[in-house]
């Protein structure tokens, strides 16, 4: 049993106390689903069913003013929190506030920006619209209506997630799954659709704003098992959210154990996308069921399945506390591998030093640097985005200052409609300045590793800003991508599917 050491906050004070088969679905489909829902009635249904672990306290719009540190914020900064958090999710917690944020550097502190909404995270006209409602004390119905209107203008589901990634099984649309790349399916457990704190940049922000029609989530593990069985090309299942580590171990086990028990020959890796190491490392140390959680991990690795932690670290400070170091050590002891990833974000980590320091420290702690992403075209992208040319410079400078062992990292990469597009660099060909790009993963697996070129544009921040170089009319993938999207649309029109929720 791990013993908790005395926590010390950044400000020198103590931290907060601190199977039925669905392959042949027919007329009885709905009855089966209903029976399954009823059998699962005992699962917690909402965030409020999840009790806070000891020492953890979350802060959101309703209670953040209870934090003594908030007195350090200007009236303007507090008003911005009130306004922006009506549209975008806001949640922080006792660990982040007491052990990660350097309050002497607020409002510029990167971890503060990572959790606390800032005025410019909304476009000026959106901010003014919401500010006017807050100032005149508009009621919740009016505020929610305006917030929902604004949200729909923020590209809530970039890269075709809702329309083109949701798989089907028989007549059933599996709305809690995504299958974009051949080998990997994403599963969104309905109990895991929140996080220990919310990143202001989160591209999954629609999961947290109470608009159910924008949300991915699913309870039926049996459908996941059947889907993986029916798709021998799938080798990896990625549990994502939200943060699956928000779940109690017994609930996580209800998703993972059936996968193990099914003995699926094609299943090689279970991935868990999580930021718990950054936001609540005590999940692996002192939470009541921390030991059971680690036993569950051991059960996965003992079954011969690779357990891959896809850990989000956005800033080197998240790796600095005793708690996170001990949590990493405990996870690694189970045989799990920790790979790390983050987007490159202006105002948070837009310097080569931040990245090289992160990668070096991650390697020292036994983690494997995996991805640097580009800020996605959703939510507050305008606030966080870094031009692609600058992103590549940051990546190159950071990469050049770490040893070969940290150069497992890939990027900068855009998770865009056709696939993951890596910016290889800026170069000159025949006297013309161009971006050299490469598809790392594609909707069509044959697209992977294909290089291509775009005209140099110093302001471009996303793939959609780029034009093909050398007078080409379209990028190599565009025609096929349009055809695939048209076919998806036609299929949906002809045969609406039964959603599973
Ligand atoms: S932890 Fe991940 S899912 Fe949760 S808010 Fe941050 S980026 Fe989004």
C-alpha cells in the first residue's frame, strides 16, 4: 500500500486535505437494448453519482470564489470567468490550485491559463453578447439559449467526429464509439465523461456543457466486445472521454474485464487516454480504490494485453510534484507503459524549452514522449493557436536539444478530417517556399506516410488554411474524402440507424 507523504503547495502551505450477440440484430434489437439498459441500472448515471475522493475538491463557476487565491484576481478577470464559463467548461481542483499554479505569476501562469477561463477565449462579439446577459442578470434559460447558440458556432465536432467516425453494428449506431483509423477504436464510457479538472483548450469541450445531442457516451460494453470481434483489423481499444480515470475502479472494471474475458485474438492493446496524472495523481496513490485500480492494470498486463497510458501533460510543472512522480512509478510497476502527448498551446507551452524540459523529464521518469499536436479547429482555437510555421520551429528546436531516447515523439500533428497530418517542415523547392507535410494516419489506410506539399503561408494555423503547392488544384486525398463523406451521408439518409446511448 502506497503511503502518502506530506503535501506541500506551490505557495508553501499544506495542500488541500487534500453477451448477447448483436451481429444478427433484427426486429428484437430494441428489446435487447432495453433489457441491457435495465440490467445496468445499478451503474452510476451522472457525474453527481461519483463521490469525490478524499482530499479532492473541485471548483467551478458556483464556488470558485471560495478560493482565497481568487482575491488576487482583478474584477475584470473575475468577470471574464463569469462570462466565458457560461459557454465553455470550467472546472479546477484543490491539487491544481494549491500545488501546480504559481499564484505569484497569475494571470500569466500557464497552469492558471490551462484551467481558468480568460476573456479572449471567446471571440469579442460572443463575449459581448454573453457579458450583456450576465450584467443584466438574465435568467438561466436565456443564458443557456445564448450559450448553446454560441457553442454551435464553435465547430463542436471537428474532423467529422459526429458524422463520419461513429461506427455501426447491424442496425445500431454506436454513438459512444469512434472508428476512424483501421486498427484503433475509441470507446467513451458513459461513466467517464468528466475530468478531474477541465482544460480551457479542450477539443472535447462539448462533452461537458450539458448539450446531450453533442455528446459521445455509451454504456454497453457487450457491444464494444462484439464490435471488436467483428472487426479483426482492430488491435487497439482506446478508452477516452472525458477522463476514464475519473471512474471508480469497479466501474472501469465493468468495461475492461469483459474485453479480457472475451479473449479476442485481435485485441493487443488497451489504451487509456487520461490527464489524471496531471490533475489528480492521488488517483493512483491515496484514493480509496487506488490499489484495486493498480490490480486491474496488472490483470490486463497479465492477460498478455499491452496496457498503454496515453497521458496528457501540457507543461513541465505537471511533472514536478512528488505525487505525480510516485503515481508514474506505481503505474509502471504494473507493467503498463506511459506515453505522453499534448497540444502546442499559445499562452501555455509555446516555447521549445517547455517541450524539451517535458520530454527530458518524462524520459527520466520512464515515460515515452509520443505526440505534439496542433491546437484543433474548435472552441477557443483562436486563443491558443500557433502558426504552423512557428509550431514546426518550436518542435525542431525542442527535438534538437534532447537526446535520441526522447526522439520517439511525433509532430507537430493535426488531427484533421482526412487523418493525422504532420508538419515535416518549411523548405524551398525550385525556388518556391513550401510546407512539407506527411499523413501519419489516414481515413484510408493507404494514405499513411504519404508526403505532400502546401504553399507556404506564415499565418496558417490548420490544414484548412493551406493550399496545395505547385499549382495543384487539390490535395491528393480530397476527392476520395469527399466521396467517402457523400457515401456516409447517403447511407444515413436511406437508413437511419438506432442510436445506443
Ligand atoms: S483532461 Fe482531456 S478531456 Fe478533460 S478537459 Fe482536459 S483535454 Fe479535455
